[in-house]
């Protein structure tokens, strides 16, 4: 069971570690984090892994930003859009894409 405050606004479903199984990532706005659930391929998920974000992660989008064939994650947060790069060991910090000026900014990733 995952303890969450009632501030989940976005969920992304994508293969974040390149194992061919769908993973889930969701935001926890009050906790200033995203939580990754690694899919096992049978409808269950491994123990959650937390990744700290900036204040108020309000939206998520996934796409292969770096071209390695593994989904990456953009987190729209108060003060910017943070990028996490997907890989075999999970997500890793990828930097800030752009400054956001208000909550509710939508992130669209195209290739």
C-alpha cells in the first residue's frame, strides 16, 4: 500500500525502464514527489520508488526525449518543468526544460 495525500493530479503509464512492461508514475503534489511503480507484467507492481521534485508537481507527460528507446518523464511543477530520464535502473534526474509561470501548465512532448 502507498500512503498518499489527496493531491494526485496525474498518472503516466509507460515503460520507464525498458523491460517491455508498463510502469505507472504518479505525482504527489503535497509531497513534492513522483512515485514510480515498476510493472511486473502480470498486473502487479514492485515496491514504489520515490523521486523528489520541486514544489507542487501538477502534471506528468511521458515520451522518449533522449532517443534511447526508453520512456522519459516530464514533470510540470511550480517554477519549471523537470525532466527525469528513464533507464534500466529507473528514473534519473535530467534537468529542467523550461520555466513555468503558473500551476496547471500542460506539458506536450513531441519528437
